[in-house]
């Protein structure tokens, strides 16, 4: 990833130049579609983008990105589990720009474990995440089993706490396990669910309500990225990652624009304004079509009449008549005819 990593490092510096100004933060994985061959390409079954590069993302609840980390496989010397390692690095990003106590961190069951929540609590980081039974450090055995909870009324829940981590199970469409190092089920909320013939109010623990409010920033960024994803018909492995960097930068600037100006400008309207500004920008100097062309040669060098000698080179187009030749001007580095009575060499160096 050495070709594309500097761009993402520069992008991460720009994302946090204003500090971390969202209180609700989420960590999740994002996929960049790629169907070629590369050792970092991933396959995730059941995802909207099954084949591509995986990027760990730290986002606010309105999808503003703060840090993007390319996943390149197992790192040498890593002792912690992958999920714990990713969360630890994201917390370091937050702590390097602000106080971790001011933020609430949310992530899914890929990252959450009892040990992780205890470790975050020691650094005063507030974290909540869905939990798998085999990562609850024995709390799943003390709770009501999943099968028994499914038979109970919708909205039923059970909970346990050891003073460090609070673990709960809630029965909705399916049984959801969740854990937190700072939140509990109080106050219990009431939400509506559709049933046959109308709707029904069911109970919802507070940490589930908080998780739904704070989680989803990365998924929202993925949806916005997929809406107007720039594409290029290139076969190089780094093009999708480069275009993804531009795409995410546009989304971040749109969020900053809306937050500062209080203007409800739509996503597509903002992209159109950026495109029009770039097209009308007059500060760029057009590059010559070929670095070795006549436009790239200073006039004082081309017409000075000093040391313009012929030399042999590989076959290519003459700069004057556009026919193949193996001769070139050594000083101007331009292919020119000078054999069989042709005057391309002389004409090129005449200032008429």
C-alpha cells in the first residue's frame, strides 16, 4: 500500500484539523469495491460490496469521517485481537486531539468484548457495543438463554453487571446482546413496532436507544459514497482507493459546509457546485501534451543555434512531419528528420 498510503495519511490530517467536534462516534468497516487481484482484497459474504478493500473508519453520527485506516492483513508483533487493536488505535486518535471523556464510542459485535470495555474504562473512554455470547466473560451463562428469551413477550430483557461492565439481552425481532462500560437499561424507553393489524408499543432499554442513536455513521458514509461513486476504467490496483479518497473528501467537505453555513444544501447540489468551481478555475496552467515536445523547450534554448547536434535514438515520430525517424536533436531531446534531403532539423531551429 506504499503508493496510496501517503494520500490517506494526508487526508486523515485534514479530517482532524478542526478537532473532533462530534460527541457520538462510531467505528466500523467500510468496503471499496475491487474485483482484480491483490493480496489485500477481501471477501465478506452478505455485504452490499462483497469484494474489495477493507477500511476501518472512525465517523461522527452524521457520517463525518475522522480517521481512515487501510486494512493490509495481519500486522507483525500484534498481540491484541484485531477488533481490540483497531478500537485502541481509534481511541488514540481521539485522545491526541481532545479529551476522551467528552465522547461516546459505539461499535458492533466484531469489536466488542468484555476485556475491551474494561480496558477502555481504565482510560475513561465511554463505549457501548453489541456483544456475542462467547465474548461476555461468562455473563451469557448468568443471563436468560436466547431460546428462553425468544419465547417471552417482545420487549423483554435481562441484564447483569459486575461493577465494571453492564451486559444485557433484549428481545426484539431477534435477541440482541449489548454491553457498555457506562450505560444501563434505565430509563426504559417505549418504541413502536409493526404487528398484524397495526402497531404495538414495546419496551426498549436505554443503552439500546443510545446505540441506535450513535451508531450508523460509517454506514451512512458508505451509502453516500455509493450514490455518486466516481469510476475509472483503469486496471491498476490503487485507482479504486484513490477515487475513494476523493469521494470521502467530498462528503466530509459537504458536512463541514452544512454545519458552518447552516445551509441545507443537498449532496448532489454540493457536488455540482464543486465541479463547476473546478471547471471555471483559471489558476491551473495547462501542461504540454508531451514532456519532450516543442512547447516544453524554452525558446532561448530552441533558437540559440549552439550545440544542436544529431544523434541516434529509438524510432519515433518526427516533431515536424510526424513520420518515423531514428534521429533526434541531442540538446532539445526531440526527434527530427535530417537525412535524404529533409529539412525538418533546420526548420525546427529557425525562428521565423
